[in-house]
C-alpha cells in the first residue's frame, strides 16, 4: 500500500477495509492503540486491551493485524500520513496569505524552503505535544533491545523530499539529486536527535534547543539548496 501522497509504502493489513463501517472500525482500533500507549509501555500493550478500548471483538483486531507489532507499525505510518497532511495544510495556508512565499525558493526569512523547514519542525513539535501515542511511537514502533531497529527516519526524509519538492527547486542532475537525498536524511537524523534532547530537557520541548535546531537545519541545507 502507498501513503496518501504516493510516497511511502505502508505495512499491508491482513485484510483491507472495503466498506465504510470496516474502515471506521480500523480507525477506532488505531485510535485505541494510540490512547493506550499514552498510559502503558509498548511491552504492556496487548491486543485484548486495544479491542476493549475500541469496543470491538478481539477477532476484529486480528482481522487486520497479526500481532501488536503490526498494529504499532500501522499506527506509526498513520502518524506519518497525518504529519504530511499537517505540513501540507500549513504551507497551503502560508501560500494563500503570502503568495511570494512559494515563488522565492531561496529567499531569506519567511519564504521558500526555509519557511518549509520551520513548518516541518513546528508540526513535529505539535504532534509530539498533543497527538495520542505519538511520544512513544512517532514514525516507527519501539523495539526491544534484542531486535534490530527499523529505519523510520529514511521514510520520513524521503516523504519530506517528495512533499516539499516545489519548495526545493528542480533542474538537478542525478549526482545533485543524490546529494540532496543524503542531505535530507542527515538533516532528519540530526533534527530527531536534537529534538529528543529538547524533550528530555523540557516536557514541552526546550525552546532554546528548538530554535538552535532550526538554525542548524537552515545552515546545513543551505549548502545544497542555495
């Protein structure tokens, strides 16, 4: 399956919802999973507890997911879809209020890719502070120390490059495009580490670290985007 903007593949469900009622039930299951992850650890999460919170039979959970890991993966990818939608709405609103923002891809201050990267950080912060279950799952389910981690930041970086394509400019050759891909991955990995630090320092995200993260992203990406 493909994400809503045609970018990131999402984990296949055991059974895809066909009818509206089935899709709504799947949504309730993921909502319940997210709510419970604000209350218990991933290790304590159970499919039975999710079914009870969602108000559905346990068989309905297993109709879509083979285990809680598959359910957490689906929630992580739904988070990424929501994140992309939030960024898209913010940038569309900005373009409506200030038409020059979309035409000045390299301008200093508010427009172009710099504004877009600020929005990327701001919407992550908003989800970290308020989206159910996001603080634990984010864009990739937590795994025990004995299991190899996945690479959700690769998915995030690729999704953002696709989403922000009109802000990043075009006309690059293959080598320049590869350099941009690597730069975006490094930017996402760096921002991830710094923003985790910000939330360790302050439950709402330390403002000074957030501000420095934005400055770092602008300075680093300017090497490939200006």
